[in-house]
C-alpha cells in the first residue's frame, strides 16, 4: 500500500478541457521507451505558445500489440494560474497535489457511476454548467477528448463529434464496434447534437450534481498511484519550494534572534553574521551559474536533435521529387540512394522520347535540394529490347556539415 504524501483538499483543482489543447497520438509500440521525447516533439508542433509559456502532460490510454494510444494535453501558464493556485497555496498543496484535466475526471466519475459506459467504445457527451466535454471512451479510458465553452452552439458540437467519430473509423477501423451514445445533461433535448453525430438514439441521464460527479472522478484519479498526468506549471513547484525555504528561513531567524540576544555582548558576532550572509549570496550566485550552464547544454542538445530531424533530403523525399517531376510515360527501373560517402542518387529508366529525359533533368536541376544532375556522355540511348530511350542520371545531393555518423545505402 502506497502512502499519500499530501492530504487531499476537499475540492480538488482541475483545468477546464476547453482551455487546453488536447490530442491523441497513435505511436508504434517501439516508441514506448522514448515516449517522453516523442510527446515533447509533438507538443512543440501542437502548442501555439513559446516553449516556456505553456505546460503539458500525457497519459497512455490504450496499449495494443503494435500501437500505443497516448492522450496529450497542454495549456498556457497564464490559464493554469487561474486553476486552483490560491486554494492549493492556502492548504499547502502547491507542487504536492496534481493539477488534473476535467475531461479525465469526468471519464473516471462516469465509468464509476455507470459501469456499462466503460465497456467497449462509447461516445459520451457531458453538458455541465461550466463546460461541455465530448469523450470517446475505450473500455473506460479516454481515447478522444474535445472541450467546448458552455455556450457553444449545437451545430458546432454535432460537427466536432462527427469528425471525431470519422477519425476513429479511418484510423482504427472500429466503426462497427462503437457502442450506443451516452449523454449527461440537465434536459434530454441537450443530447440532440450527439444523436445527430451518431445518427441514432442515445442513452440520457440527468446531470443534477455535476460538480460532485467531477470531484469524485478527480479524487479517484488522485488516489490512483498509477496515474501520472499532471498539468502543474513548473513555476508553481518553484513557488512551493520558495515558500518552504521561506518558512525554514523564518524558523531559523527566530532561533538566530535568540542566539543573537544571548551572544550580543560578543563583539565578534556581527562580522561572522555578515560573512554568513555573503556566503549564502555567493552560494546562490554559484547555483544559478550552474543552472545556467546546464540549461545552455540542454539547448545545444535540443538544437542537435532538431538538426538531425530534418528529413528533407531523405530517400523517400528525393524519390517523391523524381516521381512528381517525370512525365507519365517515363518508367523508373532503379533508384539507388547513397549517403555513405558520395551523397548521390542514381536513377535509371526508360522514356518514349529523349525530350522527356531532358524535361526531367531540367525540373530536377530547378529544385534547391539538388546540387547538380550528372547525365554522362549521352543523355539517352535506344534500348533495343523495348524500343524506348534508356537513360541513367546521377543526382548530387548537398553534403551536410560535420556529419557524425554515416547513413546506410538504400536501394529501391
């Protein structure tokens, strides 16, 4: 049994779903070992904020033999500052109580109260007074999440839910396994957008105690040791640490005052006191310098990762360029991509006319990714076995600066 480090407050903080950017990442099972890096790179492209201006977290919602479904969500730090900061600070919970997402709390609370919703894939619409949340639950886990302000029009809700169901059908091929829709709202007519998206009837339950149901779900997740999703901004954790240091400083100051009164008659006390203050300030300066150097080293590593993540000169991109540049009657016989030492691409093929080969060469030379096209002493020659013009082209690619490791030769 795992002990909780912090007594949970009566009302747990949460982030409204419509204030966040939510998404589901479908990753190969091999990405499990480097999941944190994969999520970080995905969030850099999803979040419309500077890197230091937002906080994100993730949770694996479904693990299949060959794929991993990961739910990710992020929000601006300014938005998170309004999500229970003062209440947590009042009870000493900053950095100790997780800041969860309302959609995840709704999912846990609904499945606990209506267990049948946790069986199979079930679309769920929650129309609470403070927000509207659409969930696609897979055996109780949130596979897809959409959040909306409470004043959102029914037509927009129906459209968004229809797109989510279509995505599930296209990506997972699970259209036939989607179960009956479920709606929680004040009145039954508020389930109409889900009926339109499902093109059929849905189960309806009145939502008379929305906040109670949400808090039950959040509390169940907070008490679950296996749940790690947390949108607590780093600045909150830093603030909590500063508060603890301040409390320690206050206690130490009181003790110090007593000692000072007892030893005030000693003339040597004041020089030692000021020396101690100077040492503390110097220690802070040294600590900040070390943190600065560590941060700069991390930024260099990130820049290196981004540089090697550029696949604009990969074999598939170059092959796509050739296929888009050639005439329909031009047939490729071989494609050899060599970046072991020469950084070249060798292409052979057949064309009806020599002019088609010249056209292909001109288009390739016009692309910025190709340094030059070597065509040999003769651009095209007659292939007697086919009666067509045979050609061989060598594309010179730019040599990357300071490559740290060679890439293997790829032949298609």
